[in-house]
């Protein structure tokens, strides 16, 4: 191998490992926000880690990245030559979609849903946008490290699950969906958000798929956006609540910055990343208020204001902040400059493509996700667990599922 | 340095660091399974980390890897040129052996035993099998990243300690060895098993001692075996107990897969790793039942069904699943194909060599370990601590040892 | 990029990430030593992580490393070309200074102080000693990875804060400064000290700013000093208290070894690192006793015996233990051998330069830090929080600050 090939392989492999660390962090983030009652969530965290590795290695990497059948989905039987690459993206996507369902979904339904998710639900947007033979990729749609493919799709898939859970809750006589109250555990919250930040070092810079000057710029854009969003979200929350540095807003600010920069981390300057980070505070706080009004919605960890709203916002910003000089370094030499950098008509056209892709992907993922859980609900008499919040951190109660 | 040398050095150094992370994870795994009573175990975790670095740097690396005296043990005074390599394998082995003893062994006995372990007990199998001048290595025995040298020997050494503890418990009037009941702490359990998985990224792929194509294959074999074993162990436990996804079996399944693949991760295909992982469930569950019958055995964290049984099973599987094409990439060009890949007579001969090496190493390590703790027991009136399970996670009670 | 440039960039970037991990570990160390009451400390940990990234990227890296104005401070408007390097040293320094203030300082005062710290307080010693155009650097002063620039200055800055807190406590009628009693939480303590150790892998070896043979030696000197200091501090504490392996001394020993080796890790042999580590025990234990006498001092986590005393001691030892052959590899080819290696008059002169630099930097940092908090105290009616120790780990009480 030449020096460049060695460095690229080492970079992608190490970044894959850092993304793997995110898996731990996502589960612990929930414990950090909701307290140590949520033992079942952690069992789910471990389970999907293993399932993602296995399913992606055997088939899921093919459905996403093998040459597509008509631009729609990768050939599932393409062959094992692609196995390697499976493990990092396989993990990357695995957990986002299911965070929302961690508390309320039966373990058995959760495990089966996860397999469908890896093979089909996640794979479709990936095959459409990231796979060079995908129909949206051919139209010119881009999404650097997954604002739509990972975060937006995760939010849409989660929405499909939450809707089904609400139907079951309504059928059992509830007027509003049960909401788990926050119970901050500062230790887990701290280690979770900082490990997520470490993981994003793999997630975004690793998405350059090479170790070059642009990979270093992506480290900068990712870290600066997160830091700026922390300040902006803390300050917006202070204006709205008069409470300074509530840890939930400090942490969700960092997370929102990381999500928003994800789809364009490889296309923008560090200065643009700073501006994008500063925009995150108002977007998160107002999206959270908007979502909080829905009686059918239970979203303890900010999946919709964060991953769905943030991911989509970031993808749209490509048409405003992209600069061809950075995009070229990360492998997208034909991406036009954004509106703010003189892109003109080409940038407006790019905005249309991105918006269209967002609508199609979000609707498709929502429908397939909802259909999947409805089938599961029919087969197993509902997907909602009967002991969602009763797990005791020091016993096994509620952590496994007794069947038959 | 050439590009290849730079990449190899960087790879081995980083993998060493990831193995270092395992140290944390092992201590936390025990807390995750037994609850926060076990504060003394964590003091021991920190202690052996430091002692391993120090002892291996000064002498232990020499006794394992310096040119041997008659194939038996490395020359302890070979010189400081070897210091560097010490830190990663020094850590790698350090903790496995002592997990079993964490609760019940006096801190002072534990610290002295650890020094003996690094200098002699661990070093013997390493000098015999990993050291090119070792007598088993010269017979053709191989053990890729330590199924016997690390895990099997750890189990045998632990058995030597447990036997002495049982003798002391019996002398004080007990009919069966006191067993610490499980008290799952999901947070620590999650972070422990996922950090162990991260550590194994260093442990197995780093054992190629180079960054080449085979190192990448070893990442795959390691991760796939762990994931497959998680599924297989969860499902076996479900069949046996009707309880789905008990976190202890989910976690022990991952661990079992990682242990079993260790001795052959660099010799097999990803497909074989999948098969080996699927075999782990029944082996772990039945080994655990078998071990659980012994009244003298206290093994809260699965050292014997996991490390001893899993390590030995993996070493034996070399003679069935090895493929010369993979072994060549990890530096063993003379290893014959296994029985399942047309190895024929050469594979059967390899099976005999591996089996003979297992018997000799396990017996030798058990005897030396037991002799060591008997001498310590004679010197300090027993090695069993009087406050094994009374540590309070928020105080110092039970965490240190008052002497004289 | 050539192979060497690729390897150097990859090394510095990865080491920067490991240093980032230290941020988590510092907050958790405090939780490990003082128990889960200190939720506000963790909010501060997350806050300074974000603020450090942001402030250093925008201006702080310039004030430290851009061409200086008269050798005193870097040109703050030098330009964004330096942004990249910001993130790792920006983090490296960020937290040390503020550990001491974590409990007792208002969140708002803390956040403003942090910005001043990154832009001016930390930047001055860095500009003087690490910046090639600094006035101390021109005199020949060296400080490899920051015994004075990071640790000594952090201690001096902390002293400036503690003094102001004591003035406020005295004004409110206290006779001695309130001391937070130790309440060890073994889980957090373990993960904290071992992640700190991982972070130091980035901190010291990364300070070579290249991946060469010397970087590998620095891994050895760093790890061996930590391990030796663990043994020496545990044993010194045992002699003084008759208590064997108190976890606080085991952990503080490792930390002391890491601090002391920091300023000379790139200048000494592994054997010298072993000796330096063994010297740490008595220095830490006696410095702790000396500091403990002061009625105005509240230092729950050993900032003064550790970072201030240890950092200064390490810097002075440069003049005794340095060897030109190692210093050349880490980029200091003109550093003379130390007294113990035949340095003679040149070594004595070096001792004088180091001592002079220590005095000037410690006094300057103390005065500016104290002036800063006095101004803040005047503006916001004191910097001491009213609820320092009342945070409940499972609620938000005490974790944020209600204003207006």
C-alpha cells in the first residue's frame, strides 16, 4: 500500500471505531436525562450494537451500497466483498432511529424492528442518496455525513413508531401519551455527551473517507459548530426560562450543533460552521416548544426537535453555505457554491433538489416504519411494553422479557 | 521510517492504547454484574494497571519475550531495549487472571500475587508459545492473540486461587463457597461491555503487529464473532430459561464471542467467524451450568465458562477453521489449513499439538498459581479478606486495608 | 502529503482527540472523590469544554501562538490560519485551572472567568515559553508538555480564585474555609483516573508534534512515571497512615506521576522516568500536609500539592535529568544535559532560567487571576455560589442558576 492508501485505510478504520463509541453514548445519554430507571434502554443499546454489526455484515451493507436495482435499493446478494465497510456505517445509523422507542417498545418487537430497519428502512435513503447509482444521487442530491440519511430518517422512522404507540395507548384509554419526566443524572449525562462528541470525530471527519487536508477542516467545522450551538442554545433557553445553564439545554445544544453540521461539515468553512452553530439555539428551543404541544407525542430525548428538525435544517443549509473549494476536498467536486457564496441559480436549483429529496425520504421512511410496527403489533398483540418505566437499576426487574 | 513502518508503529501503539482501555472495562464489568458494593474490586483494577506497566517494563517483558533459557522462560536480564513493547501486552494479560479473585482476596496478597503473575505465571505460556524460541512454538503450536496464553491461562490461574479460598472457607466452617448474588447495574454493565469491545479492536487486530490487509480482516472476524455470539447466547438462554434478552446473557454472549475468536481471529475468514460465534451460545450456557454445580466454586463473573472454556475451545478450533491464506497475512505462513478446509493429516497433527499445549499450560499455570497463593496464605494467615462484600460505594469502608 | 507528513498530522490529530477525553475525566475525577453531590461541577465540565473550543478557535490560539507583540502576548488578530491547532491545546489547558473553583464559584462568574482565562491568563505563559518569539523562550526556557504552562499556571490561577472565595467566606463570618469532605465513588474514580491516563497518551506524546521514535519513548516515560508514582505514593501514605492502598492515594499517585513527568517527558530516558515517579510519593504526601494546614484553603482535589507543586518540581528537574539525545528527538536540540548527566555549568544555568521563569509566571498568573475574580466579584456581588454542595444527582436542583 502507498502512504496515502495506508493513511486513508487507517483513518477510516479508526473513525469507524470512534463511531462505535457513539453507541455507548446514546444509551447513556438517555440514562443521563431520565435517570437510572431506564435499565431496559441499555439492554436495547447493547442489543442493537450487536444486531447492527451482524445484519449489516451479512446483508444490510449490500442493500445500501451495492449497485442498485433501478436506483431504489442495493442488490442484497451482491457479495461479501463489501463486508468490511459495514461495521462503521452499520453502527452509525443503527441507534438513532430507535432512541425514541427505547422505553415503550417490547424487547422482542424492538429486536425484529431493528433487523427490518438495518436491511430496508435505513438502507433506502442511503441507497438513494449515498450510493452513486441511487436515483437522488443522480439528480445531484448530496448529504455529507447523513443529516437526512441518518438523522432525518431516524426522526421519521421514530415518528412511525411513536404514532403506533399512541394508537395503542389511546386504545387502552389514555387521553395523552405518557411522558417520562426528566431526572438528570449528571455523571451519565456528562460522559454521554462528551463521548458523543468523540464519536462525531469519527462520524463527520471519517465521512471524507480519506485522510487529507479536508478531513482536518471537517474536524474544525464539527467541533466549532457544536461549541457555538452550546452557547447559543444555553442563551436562548436563558432568555426563555431565566434559568442559566440548565444542563439539559447545555447538552442538547452541543448535540443540535453536531446534528446540524453533519450534512455539510465537508462543504463549509469553519467560519460558516460558527454561524450555523449560532443558529441552532432558537431552532432547537422553538422546535421543542412546537413538538411539546402534541398530546400524542412522547419524546423524552429530543428526537424530533433535534434529529428530525436539525437534520433537515442542515441539509437545506447546503444550498446556502456550501463552498465548492471545501466540497472538492471531500469528494464532491460538482457541488455548486451556496447562495451566500455567489451560487446564484445553481444554488437555488440545489435547494430544490435537497427539499424534494427530504420530502420523499421522510414520507417513505415514515410509511415503511409505521407499516412495520403495525404488522408487528398485529402479530404480537401490540408493541407497547407493560413495564416501560419500572426497571430498577440494581435488579433484573423489567430488564428482560418473559415469554411463554 | 518508511510509510509501512510508520503505519505499523502507529497501529501497534494505538492498539496498545485501546487494550489499555480494557483494563477500565474489566473492573466496571464486575460492578455492572454485582452492583456498587464491590468498591475494593475497583481499587484492585487501578492497582494492577499500574503494577502491570511497572513490572512488565522492568522485567516481565523480558521473561516472556527475551530469548529463552532452554525454551522455558525468557532471560530476565536481557535488557531494556524491549521496554516499549511491554506496555500493551503487559496490560493485556494483567487483569484476566485476577478477576476471579477480586472480591475475596486481601489487597496485600493480591498485590504480591500480581507481581508474581506478571513475572512468572503469565510469562511461562507466553515464552513457550509466543516467543519464537519457546519449546511449544518450535513444535508448531500457535495461539493468535491469546486464547490459551491470555484467557485459558487466566482461567487456570484463577482456579488455583479459588481452590485456596475454598480451603480457607472450609476451614472456617463453611459448607459451600459464598457466592455473590447478581445485582445488575445497567449503566456500568453497558459501558463495560462496549469498552471491552473497543479494547478488543486493539487486542486482536493489533496482534497482527502490522497495519496490512489482514489487520482489517481481523477487525471483521472479531466484530462478527462477538455479534453472532450475542445472538446465539441470548437465544440459547431463552430456550433454557424462557426469559428473553436477560442482560447478563446478552453481555456474556458478546464476551464469549470475543474470547473464542481471540486465538484464531487472524487465521480465519469472516464467514468462519460467524459460524464460530454461533457456536458460542450452547458452549457458554452448558459450561456455566456445569461449573455452577461445584460447591467449592465462587465465580461471579463467568471466568471459567467464559475465559477457560472459551479460550480452550477457540484454540482447538484452529485445527478446524484455519485457512493458510489468512494466517500468512498475520505472520504465520506455515500454519496448515484446518480440517474443514482440506487440511487433512496436517490439520489433525495441528490439533494434537494444540491439545497437548493446552494440557501442559493449564496444568502448569494452575499448579504455580496455587503454590503461590499457598505460600502467601502461610505468610499472611490466609489470603481471604474479612470484608469481601461490605464496601460501601460512597465511603472508604472496605476499600483499603488497615495493617499493623 | 509525504508519508512522514501524513503520519505527523494523523498523530497530532488523534492525540488532540485523546486530550479531549481528559476533559470528561477531570469532571468525573471530582465526582469520584467527592460523590455525586457535585452535579454543578459536571455542568461546568461540559461548559468549559465548549467554551474552550469556541474561544480558542476565535482568538485564544492567536494570543498564545501567533507572533508575539514584544515577546509578551500573541497578536490576537493574526488570522484564522491557526484555527486548527486550537482545538487540542485549547482543551488541554482549559480545565486544569478551574477544577479548584468548580464547587464554590457561581456558574455565571465561572463562565466569564473561563473566557478571560483562555484569552489571557493561560495564553501569557504559553506565549512566553512555548511561542518561539516569547521572551522566556528566547532566554532558553523549556517546558515540554506544560509542567508550568499548564499545571503550574493552573495551580497559580486557582490560588487566585481560592483567595477571593476565602475573602468572601471570611466576610460572611466564617473562621475557616468550608471543606467538602471526601465521599469516594469508586466507579467514577476508576473511569476518571484511567481516562486521564488515556488522555495523557495524547497530552505528552502528542507534544512531540510528530510521530517519530521519540514519540514512542514519550509514551514509555509517561506511563512508567505514572506507574512508579502510584507505587511510591501508596507506600508513602501507608507509612504515614498505616492504611494500605487507600484509593485516594492510589489515584493521586498516578496523577502526580503524570504531572511531574509532563514538563520533561520528551527530554529523559524511561529509567529516569522511573526514578522521577518514585520521588512523587513523598513530595505529594508532604505537600498535601503542608497545604492542609492553611485555614483559608479549600482544595478538595489536590490542585496545589498536585498541579502546582508537581508541575514546578517537574520543571526544575529538567536541569537534573534532561539528556540531549532525547530532547533532540522532540525538537529541542539545544537543551543541555542535566546535572546528573554531566551537564555541568550549562545545566546549572538552565536551572536558573527555569526557576526564574517559574517565579515570574506563577506570580503573574496569580495576580491576573485574582484581579479578574475581584472585578467579577464587584460586578456580581461576590463569586461564591450559595448552593455549592446541595446539588442532588437525580434532580436539577443546584445544577443551573436562576437569575432575575
